[in-house]
């Protein structure tokens, strides 16, 4: 079965960063394809939303009776004719072994029923009959030669066939007789190279599960689907089908996945005749118009995925009465109006991000006992954040709206929170100390608001935190020493606030730090020498503070350093020339003196160098002419060559830098944000 509801008991990952980075999904534009690439034909999960956790991912799954498994020892000898067929298939597999590690031990046993991906059974009514092959999986073997399809076609007892992740260009039995088709119940041909029209799908009288996802099929599919009289699950995800959404399937269809195609027009009324549907995925197509308010026709629907279309109008009220609905993803559309009160009464995972929704959020939106995820990013919502938080809530994203008021102190009741993104709103007041009770938080983003006051020391209790983004607020006071407890912290952004005091040396010793941004504050004292121990640090932004002392030895993996507009003294360390990944360096507007180290000439990756308004002297090293360089305001500094002060090489202003800088930092942050937004909740 295709599991769009996948309401299976699952705990929060032990390592939140691993979940961030490994998650293959970004449901914003094309990256959503990655989610649906998680195709596992051998998994079975509940089709209901009765468990305590609803982790919704689109998977292609076999039904219980068709689950691929390692074969048990055969109770009796395999039918002689089928034994011969299987040994012929074995010889073809052997030819693929050299190019595919998957096939290494495929046929290690002398009994074909013991081979990986092969399952045999004996007829129950005739105990004396030999065993026959009922299930066969050759997924990921790298096959392209259709010869093996001819052999498989002679396995007339086959019920389940998985040929996914190969290079086939046609379906079995399209041009030659294929006895296997008569009894086949499940066919997985995903991730191959099928193209053009799918051809004649007749001759599969018992086929219940068909997966043709992630191919290059095109055209109008409606006609072909009429030939599959017992079809229950259809997955056509990520092809090039076009035309209207098909409504020519048999009426007892249970799962329909048409995501990532070119279907257009309105959602057809005929679709609401499929009363047995549990999954309907029409995401990432070209659908337009309003959604018909007819969802009471789907009493068993557990997952509704409509994201990435051009659908408009209001959210249908009939969705509120679907007691089985676990997941609704309508992100990246043009929905308008307010969020209906009671929408999360049954829905556990709600994604209406990137729409045109307005008004205030319903007071009950975040309070449902089983609620796990709400994403309303990038709408036009206003007013206060509802203060009644469900203890089961794990993901809350309200970024990019017009929300105001304070972050409720009751946020501490949401003790299961893993991701909290409220950035780019108009939130004011202080950060409540109760937020420190959310000890599962992996990402905290309150940036670009109007928050003020000191940071509560209780935030140091967030020992699972990987990303902290509090930049662009009005926060003040010292950076709490308790932050040194965040051993998993990688992204640490407090820039453009009014923090004072010294940079805590214990915080700068956090072993996994990759990005530090403290620029635009009122920090004083020296840069802690312990920063040299940060072996994963990539970007460091300490500019526009009141830092003094010398530039310490820097970590070797840095590719961006911003120390401008401070009171740093002494010479530029020659050790900077050892930072082979360094792309830009801004140490302008300080009190640095001495010569520019010749070691800077060896930085092949360096694209931006800003040394202006210091007290540097002596000759410049022989730097690349493509380098964006500014050395203005150093009277004692001499150019290496006569023409090195041409506008192309010397006269780039710091404003030019501001408009194009932090190339490496931005690249990393965007990539990290993408991986964050890709975590399992994404719809």
C-alpha cells in the first residue's frame, strides 16, 4: 500500500541533526520529489491513525499478504518447470553481479526458494504438490535487458513482482504472451526508465497494487486504467502524465498517488465517487480552481495531499468532519480566508504554509490531544499565538506572518516540541523562561521579530538544540554561560541585537559549532582563544562589536570570517594563510598594523578580502587579480604592482561587499534550512 497516512508509533530521533541532514524532503517546489523517492516496497504499516505518533511520509508499501520476505526453508521441492525457469533467471542475474553489489549473494543456495527476494509456497489443497514461486524481488539489480522479463513471464504462479530501481524501458508481457500476468496481484516497476504511454495494461485481471512511480511516462492515463478491474492501490508519482485527473479506475480504489505530474484543470467531481479512498495525493501538479466541499464522500480518508498546485478559495469545511483524516497538506497554493475552527480536531499533521490565509488563528488550533505538527509559514495571519499547547505537538512553524504580542509562557507545556520556527513576525516582549522546559527542541528560530530583554538562563536546558536563531531582535544583556550545556549546537545566531559583555569562552568551546553569528552587538573583551578548537566551524561573524585584543588562531575549516568594525590590534596572523577553504575575509575598520602576510597569496579559494581602515603598511602580497579587494585607508600600504589599484582590483567599496557577502555562510545556512524544513513533518 502507499502510505500517506503512516500513523505509526515513533519516538523523537536521538540525534536531531541526523534527522535534519538525512531527511530527503523539501515540500517547497522541486525538492518535494526527494520525499517521494523514499520507496520501500517491503514495509507494512497501519492504514489508520490510531497510534500515538503520526509521521506522514509517502511510501509505496505492499499489502500484508504480499509482503516480500526472506524465504523460509522450502517445505518441499520446487516444481521442476519453475526450478528450471529460476535457474535461467539466476544466470541472467549472475551477469549483473559484476556491476551491482546488491546481487552479490542472491543465489548462494542450491534451492531457489532460499534466494534473497524469493518466496515460495505450496498449494494448500494438495499437500503432495511441489512448491511454486509466489513472490520475486529483483529491485536495484541494474537490469536493462528485457530478456529476463520473458523468463519471469513463465512464472505463472507469481503473485508479487518487484522490479523497481532498474533500467527497464517496457513492462512485462506487452509484446509477447505472459502467463504470469493472470495471477499477479502486485507489480512494482518504480524508478525505471519507462517512457511514453504506459501501453496496454489489459491482461492483469487480479492486479491490486500497481506502482509506476519515478519513471518518464506521459500522455493521458485515463483509458488504460479501465483495464484493471481489481485495482486497490495506484502510484503514478513523478512521471509526465497530463490532462485531467483520471476518474476511470474501479470504484473500490483505496490509494491514489498522482503527485509530481502535469495533471491540470479542476479537481473533478467524479473523484468523490471513490468512497473507499484512504490516501489521495494530487500534490505538485497544475490543478486550479476551488476544492469541492464534498469530502464527506471519503469517510475512510486518512491522508489528503494537495500541495504545490494553484488551488484557491477557502479551506473546505467538510474536512473538519473526517474522523479518520490524519494528515492534510495544502501548502503552496492560493487558499484564502481564515483557518477554520476545529480543523485540528482530528488532523494530526497540518500544512497550509505558503498560501494567502489571513485573520487570527483559532484558539483551539494547537490544543488537540493528538496534534503533532502545524505549519502555517508564509501566510498573512495576524494576532496572538494561541496559548493552549498540546503536549504531543512536535513541530510548530508560524514564520513569515504578521503575528504580534508575546510568545505565551504556556509554551513550556509543549514539552514534545522538536522544531519551533516563529521567525519573521512582529512578536514582542521577552523570551519566556518556560521555553527551557521544551527539552527536545532541535531547532529554535525566533529571528526577525521585536523581542527584547535578556536571554533566560533556562534556555541552557535545551541540550538537544542544534540550531538557535535569535538574530535581528532587540535582545540585550549577557550571553548566558548556561548555553555551554548545548553540546549539540551547530548554528548559533545572535547577531543584530544589543548584547553586551564578553563572549563566553565556554560557549565558544561547544564541539559541534559550525556557524557563529554575533555581529552587530555591543560585545567587548577579546576573542576567546578557545575558538581555535572548533574543528567544524565554517563561518564566524563577530563584526560591528567592541572587541579588543589580537586575532587568535582560527579553525582550519573556516570559509568566512567577519571581524570588521571592532578595536582589534596587532598584526594579521600569518596562520590565516593556512585556511585553505577561506572564501572571504573582512577585518576592515580595526587598529591592525604591520604587513599583510605573504601567506594570504596561497589562499586559492579567497574571493573577498577587506583590509580597509587599519594601520597596515608595507607591500601587498601578489594576490589574484580576480579577488574583490579593498585596502582603502591604509596610507602605509603599498601595492605590489603599479596597476593593482585599478577600480577592478582595489576600489570595491564595503557596500559592494555588504550586497554580495557571506557567500559561504549564506550557502550553508540555506542548505541547512532546507534540510530542516525537510524533516519528516513536511507534507
